[in-house]
C-alpha cells in the first residue's frame, strides 16, 4: 500500500534550491498539489496521491524506528 509502490511518492533532495528543510517549507507554502510531505532530515518524502490531503510531517528516527510529528520541525 506504499505510495512509492503505487507511483505516487518520491524521496528526493534538491541542493540547487536549498536544504531539504528549506525545500520542504517552500513546497508547503506553494500552490503545488500534494498529498503528503515529510521532512526526513537529509531528504524529503513527497506524495502526490490524488487525495491531496496536504499532510505535513517531520520524521524522527531512533533505534531504527521512525516516529512523526505534525509540521516541519
């Protein structure tokens, strides 16, 4: 059920446009349609699933597990 497997998501960096955090913030402040954006520290997860929920999260990694908080932190 992964958005990646369904072709709706990508994990990326875009150093010519800023740090992953800067790029994530720019996307959330734009009119780009997205379902979910997750700031994951060294990269960004972007889903364009048609639900377009505009869900914004930050991933936190500890002990090989990820937890998520709302917003870009």
